């Protein structure tokens, strides 16, 4: 819990200017001091990690994942490569596989993915339910997300996504009734957030409004899958309701983007989805940026459209495919994502924040964007403890 990080060639604090030849002191898990190493306080903790001139950044905050699932979607993926369109229908394949898996199997699978994410520098992650699609099955997934928190050093945020797709054989209106009725139990099961997949082939803007208004009354924070497959007006709804974030946004309009900026709705970019779907939809990042929307980055880790636990990979795509400057991509992956989760204690290394950081394998953050297929993170530190450490290997 007490640690002195020394030999930092370049330290990105995010809530302040970068520091060269820096050190960082963590006490009781929190950032107690940052500055030039030559000014390191004499009483700095004896427990020391010398990073040998590497660049150190705040631990990545992955603000959008569907990490808890079983099964693969291999046939769908291969068919898509051969030219089939994605319509969201494959979600039901994952629902079936997830229902068939035991609790222990699901926890084992998700723990493995969390370990991979930690090794890639992620220290805070949002995880959605949504592969249950019945009251009992959704509550089971939320309970398991709570259990996962005890099996990982990572800080987790649980989101209730009962409104992922309409289950086979159910009327949409009836199912929306179920989702609304489940909100108190979802909160009791640990969900801090409520999300709706508002899109063509999923739930309508009116469905989303009903669910999110009820969730807000229940004290939950709001987020929304918006404008991924088609323009529906979901981003405008996110602005109207003051959602913490609207995510995807490939088809967002200029008017709705400006409304999001005015309402303080963070735009969560998921570039690995665009890559995986081969949709070529990269232009919305520039549109959101020009409209003044605060940007976040996330992996959307899921078996159908983004099999990815790596935030550095999302950063590379944000820069190389979406055109974000390097500094903005790193900010989106840390401070922006923390804002998308309305957390002040992560995503930066200012005084009092959690001592969570990623020690890069390079001396400058731009190098990990330029180095394709390389390993971006050498050591991950959570609360002043090195939890994934390859530096010595
Ligand atoms: Zn998603």
C-alpha cells in the first residue's frame, strides 16, 4: 500500500502537466506526492520500484465491457468476414452459452479476462450484465460481477443491462415492463448503473426513456448504447436525461453531439468494434471532438463484436484509425473514462487519487501507439501494489 516509484522518465498525471525525471509516492494506496525525483521527500516509503526511465501513466479505465459471458461466436465471425451483416442477433447465442455455464465456470472465464486486462494496464473496469435476459438470469450475472470484485485487484463498476436485446418469444413491451420491475433488485444486487441497447433491432428511444427514467428514480446512474447500427436519436435522449455517457455513437448527428457536450454527457469511443465489424465508421470521433464532447475510450470486451481486453490497443486504433492526437487518446483512456463513470478517484495521479498506474514499456506514450503488435505495459500498479509485473522477465 506504500510505494515509491522512481526512475520515471516521463510521468503523465492527467490532472496536471507531465513531469520529466519524476518520482511518485503512494501512501495507504493513494497518491501522496509526485514531482521531479531530485525533490523526492526524505521520508518517502522504503518500498521502491525503479522503472528504469519508462513512461508512467494513470491505470487505464475501461468504461464499457460485457466481460462476463461464456461461449464463442466463431461461426458468426467467420460469416461476417465472408460478407454477412451484423444485426445484433448473435447476442442470443451468448445468452444461451452463458445460461448453460455454471457460476464457477463463468467466474473462471471472467477472471482470466480480468487478468489479461490488468496485464495490459487496466485498473478500473465497468462490467455490464445483459447475457441473462430474464429477471433471475440478469440478477445472477450482477451477483457474479460482485463476486468477481473479490477475485481481482481491479476496481469494478457493475451495470444492469437487462435491456440488451428482446428475448426470443417475448413481446417488447412486456419485456420492458420486466426490466423496469427488476430495477430495485438490480440495485440491491450491486448495480450502480443502468444501460439500454437503444438501436435498430434492439430497444427504441421510447423504451430507453421509460427504463432510464425509472432507473434514475431508483438512484442509479445512467448510460446508453447509442447510434451504433443506425441513427435513432438515442444520443439526443442521453443529453435530455443527462446520462453519464453515451457509447458507440458511429451515427451521431452534429445537433445531438452538441447537445451531449452542453449536457456534460461523455462520449465513449469503442474503436475495436469498428475494426471487428469492418464497418469503416471512424468519422464520428472527429465529429464528437469538434462538437466539444468529452471523449472516453473503452474496449467493449465481448464475444461478438470486440474480443479485446487491451486498452493500449483501443488507444492505437483511436489514434491511427480515428485520428485522435496521442495526448487526447491517453486522456480519453484514463481521465475521460473516469468521468464517464463519474469517478474522481481514478484516471489521474493527482494528490489523493488511488495509486493506480501503468508502467509503459516505452519512454514516451507516443511510442506505444507507433509500435504495432508490441507489448505496451510492463508493470501494472493498483493502490501502490504491483499486481502484474513483467519488468523482471
Ligand atoms: Zn456494449
